[in-house]
C-alpha cells in the first residue's frame, strides 16, 4: 500500500520506489483471472491504543512513533480507495478487547474507541473478555452506540439461554454473489477472567458446539464460505501447539486447560488452533486474545483453515487479500499485503495520520491530558531506581500490588520501571512515566516452590535481580546457582515449599517474559486476570497512603557468608 508522507527526502526516492513496487499493486493487472480478491482488514486487542504513542516495546530508549488510530485510518482509506478503483471488495472487522488498557480507553469506558470505529466504518466486531471490565451494562452501552453489529453466538442470558438482544449470533454477507457466513464467538474463559459481578447473569457457552451449530445453520442458508471471527488466539509457539494436538497429550489436555498467558492453551477451553482442527468446515478465521502476531497465516494441515492474528495493542493492522474463485465460490489462497506478510506496523512516519480521525479522537486526548495532570498524592522523598535492594520505585510498585489485592507476595521486573519520581506532589502523568506499558495485573495461586524458583532464577548467573514485595530475602552469590537464597520469609513467616501463596505480578511476566518462561506452565484456573493495570494499583496506593516514604529494607539483601536457613534445604525444583 502506498505510504503517505508529509515530505520526501530526494535521497530516499530509490528506496521508496522499491517499497512501492513491493506493495500490493491492487489495480495493476486488469486481466480477469476468475478470482475475486476480498480484502480483509482487521484489528484485535486494540486495548485503547488509539492515540499516537512511542513504541517502547520496540526500543525503550529511542522508541519509534506509532500513529495510532489516525495512521490506521489513513491505511484503511488508502486500501478502500485503491480497492474500489480495482473493483475489489473490502471488509473491516475487530475481534475484541477494544478499549481497556490506556488512559484514553479506560477513562471513557470505551466511548473513545467506539467513536473512532464508527468514524472509520467498521463492518462488525466481536466482544472480548476485557469488554466486561466495567460490567455487562457497559458492554451493552458500547454495542448499542456502535454503527455496526456486534457478533457473538455463545454469550447468552443465563436464565433464558438466549442470545443477548444487543448481539447478532451470525451474519450472512453477500459479496459480489459469494455468500460468506460469519460466526462470531468469545472465549468462555471470560467467566473466570472477570470479576463475578461484571458477568453476573451471563453464560459463556462452549466454543466447539456453538461454532458447529452456526456453521451448519449458515451452510443450510446457502453460505459458500464460513468466516470465524473469534476472541481467542493462536499459541505462542505454533510448532509446539501443533505437536500437542498431534500427540494428543492427555496430561496437557485433560480437564482445565493451561492459561493463555504464554502457553498453548486458553483457560477453560481451546485456543484457535485447536478449535479449527476439531471443528472442520471453517474456511478462514481472524483471532485475538493471545496477542501473538503471525506475519503469515497458520493453516490447519487437515482442515485447511487459514488463521490470522496481529500482535495487538494498536501497533499494527492486519491486511490479507483472499483469493476466491468466482465460479466455484471456493477459497483458493491468499496474498499478503506486502512481501513480509499480512501485518502492517503503524509507524507514524510511514503512514501519515489521517486528519479527520485525529479530529475525532482529539477531544478525548485533551480530556485524558487534563486528567493526567491530576494530583494523586505525594512522596516525602525522591524515589530512584537502582538494584533490587535499593530500588525505591520498585518497592513502591510491589507494595502497591500487595496492598490492592491483599496478597502474600508480588514481583516486578526492573525493566518495566521506566522513570524515577521526585519528592512532592505526584500526578497520573508521573505514574504513567514510571509504568507506560499498560500491563494488567494477575493474581496467581503459587506454591512456595515456584516462588523460590522465581527468586533463584533472578539470582542465577549475572541476572540483574527482581523487585519483590511481601518478603524478606537474603542471598549469597558465592553459592551455586539456584541455591543462593539463605533467608526467605513471606507474609512474615519462613518460606514453606508446600504453602500456596497469593501472588501478584504483571501479565507480561506470567506470559514467560524476562527469563521466566517456566511460568507459562501454571494452569489456567490458578491465574486470575484482574482487569487492573499496574498504574491503577499505584495510583490507589498513593491516594491511600500519601505522603509515602518507601525505604531500603530487608526484601533483597546480599549476605555473603551467611549460613543458609535449614528450612531452605528442602528440594524445590521439580
């Protein structure tokens, strides 16, 4: 797709020419090859990232600017214009988790995102589990203010068993004589991933049965192709995901499945890979929820379903061109939007922001900016970052986690803390500077063995350590790796390998990042997403306890030569 720029450096013209030549030449070939080229544009897991923002996940020190909704809108408009010139249809869809996760999304309870979706003209959307973070009434409010249908076949009234009246269970699209049946569905894990009061009176029916039911209904109504739009995603490792299916590992698939956080299974059911393998007859699917972008579709080797997903968080938009035979009305293949596949990263300097969309979201950005200036509380001393034992910012953050959820233990990676704090009044903007990533907090049932393994992992080799709360811990780095802890008390008592602790950390860490890949093995029911981002917990902590005065204490102390406490001699590694 031709990139939009405000100005062009003449020295870059040869490179830009190559870029344009590599982009899909929608109208280049007028010869009729018997194929309809259907452009699917999609978003998943936007999480309120509609305002321009720096891409800190790419380069924390020098983040490239992302254009947010204005850049996405520019791309969408360009695709529609060029596709119209070529006589090719376009669909624009979203598959859930639309608004929670940023100030502009959360403060407006999603209104800002739906206004943007309305302005750019989405064709339909599927709700995600985070749509329920402000309760079911807010879900209904957003659905009713949308100028497009919300499609979901497994979200039911618990009393009647009927589809909620603000949802459509399916759609039948007639696109140039090809009938495409759309089945929308939401992960049943929403029930356990939400606060009970937010999903009271709702039933989230199992996915295989509902997808099969509506696939059959749509085929009976004359559908030529079935499109599954689903808030459930692909596994982080496609090879491991497929291997698990092929081997039918009973230990891994019996009963409750592993959590979505970094594993190959979604809480309380199947991931997208498993679903389309078990339920044949799905031609293509767009998913989300796992934030696992695939540059090229994963295609089921048996049922041949094409599955697509972006990384989410407003960093990209998905774009695939489906090749449909006009005569047989079958899906013949696909073309990527560019030579790297189907994901378009929304770099602001490559896809120049659309002025109309900027005007739509600007009032919300200004409202958010005013709110970010709100004084939350104060600190009696400057709070700096350093090693784990002297990281006063980290101590504040992990103490806030403990305070919010009345937990036993909390932990936070050093790299997730991005700024120091001054003494005096502290605003929402100050806290956002420390915690810009919008990571959700999760509450985990974790035995003592796993807690110690986390700490020992961050003491092994040359690891930089970890910020922890709720504990007093001493270590000796002259001891062997994974046996360096010499004292560990949690919630005021000596560490117990068999005790189940209430632990709080971020979604980023439970996904296995920062060297903690073994956390992905924790079973889904033991992992409870809270809908609360770290900054929210810190803001409430400031409001309750100001002026705060974090101190260097006994939570992370180097004690070379100190004998190891006898209770730590117990084996803890499985």
